[in-house]
C-alpha cells in the first residue's frame, strides 16, 4: 500500500507549517472574485467527498453543512478573508487536523521557501513589543545589525501592537525603533523584501559527553545531507538530546530518514490506516470500522519503518524535547523513540495532530491539504487528538531565560547512564 500510495501522492505529516500567513507579507491581499470562490468551493467538495479520510467520519454531508454557513464565505472580499472563513468551516466539519485551504501566495511561498519581510523571528511581549529571537541571513534586519535580544518597540512612530505592525508589501519601508540589548534606543528605516526563511538545523554540545540536535522541520527544507553530517558528529557523544520543539512536522520520508539514525531498519514504528484498509477489514472480518487497534493488528500493510542508513543507529542514550508546537511527524518520532528506546520525553504536551495528508491543487493556484490516513504507534496508541504527554514537564522558555527542558533532559540522561553502569533497574521518572 505504501508503495502504490507514494506514486500517487506526496505524503505529509504536518498540520502546523501550512497555516495561512498574513498576506501583507507576500505582496498584499488580492481581491477574491465570486466566480473564483465558487470554483474553489466546488473543487474542495470534490476532493473531500472522493479522497479525504478520517476514521468514523462521513464526508457526504459536506455540501449540506456548507450550504447552511455559506453566507459568511461569500461575503469575504480578499483571499486571506476567504481562506480564513473556509478554514473555520473545514475545522468545524472535520473536527480533525490536516485540513487546510492554502492561498496561492502561501502555497508559492512554501515551495520557494521565501517570504517578504525584514527577516526576523520574534517573541511577542505583553506590552505589544517584539523581542528578536533570530535573524535570517541576507535580510534587511541582518544589514542593519539587529541581534537576538534586541526589542522592537515602535513602527512608523507608533507603539507596536504585535507582529502585524511590521507587515507590509515587498518594496515598502518601515521605520522601527529598537532597544539594543533591551536598553539603548536606535531608529532604522528598512525596506521589506523577499528572503529565504529556511532555518538551519544545528548540533551543539551542552556537556562534554552530551549533544543537542535541533531539527526545525520535516518539511521540504529538511536537508538530509546536513542531518547525516550532524549525526556523524553526534556519534562522538554518549548522550543525545533531540529537540523537536515547535517542529510542526513535514514529509513522511524525511521523518523516516531521521528515525533511521536512531532505530534499526526493521523496527516497526507504527501503522498507517486508510480508507481501503478499513473497507477490507470490514468486508473480511465484519469488524468495527472505528476499532483502529484491531484494524492495525489485522493488517500487514502500511507498516512504517525507518529508512536504512549505512551509518547505522546512534549508539548512545537519547532524550526528546517537545512542546505544543510539536506536531505530526515530530509526534510520531517522539513516540517511536519513547516506545522503542525508552527515551525520556521532556517538555509540554504535543499538538495531537497526527493524520497523514497530501496536497490537492485547486483552481487558480489554491491548494487544499487534506487527510488520507490515520496512524497508530507500534503499541497501538492513537496520537491524533491525544498528543504525547512528557515523562517530565518543563515550562516553555522565553528568550534569554535558562532552558529548563535541556537541563532536565541532561539530568535524565545522567540517571540512565548511572543505571547502565550499575546494570540495575532504572530509577523512576519524576
């Protein structure tokens, strides 16, 4: 099943990376014509009713559901308003992850890995100001010398009211007041332009024997050669912390590539459950079509396994960091390492957004992400709607504060080392 499916679809395990961005970042918010609205809505109906799958969900009622709520959609004026209105109804009808209408501009930006802005990642503060967390290379922000820790407090002479204050079309300017290092005020006028928003994965050493691998995404910017090189360096470590915080998921094969660095190639990670599998199960066993555990046990297809790698799995101890932004492929990865290697998971509860999806092209460049399959771990756990509860909780860390999650992961790995040396029972996780 996986082979035939992969020829037809590119499979995604990502619900978070496709959220519709503010249109001002990508050349304004184009108007939405009535004819285009009807064409896109008709195409969505065809895709949903013929191809979408969520266990126990009947999609034949989509037309009637939409008809009752269509007024709010037809009254929208722009592409972003239309997308927002449609996505609200899709979310209400599906009550599941991985169903997103993506605007033409957002779809293009994802493929090109470029967006429009001044080139920073920020942390919103309570007073509306924005603390710079990261600066992308070859961007206006880099050229004026913005650094992590700088705080933007004004835009065009007005007090900042969050991220929207910085948005604008390509070629437009914005004058920002910045507290350098949070203190000394400076004023800069910058011109917004397109920039590459790919975040580079990194390996850092948090102790002499412990490395931290940060993987930002499994989406199309995931660099397998880069990960291979980082894991080769990580091979020198006794312990490895895999940081999947705010990694919303991505492409299935990229996830399996990373897991190939941790698990033998014959390891069963879990099972994808699709519409045809459910239908065969019901026909042959007369069983319950919503009993996913029974379906996974019955089926011998769509079993997920890591990509085999010449380097073989990492030989040391592993801990995993997650938070509420860890979705889909990140959740499958964390669950696989927890179930197979007994790797401790540290952080906060993950997103619980684990349906396998694909992208369907719609009229005039619109794209629909929709679910094709559900997923159960090797131990029969459904992650969709449930997420992963960490073994040890660690609060979200704000920029400039000590990273409690890393400290707690280091402590857990030290206890695992001690247990291994003593060859006794592992200490309880508290």
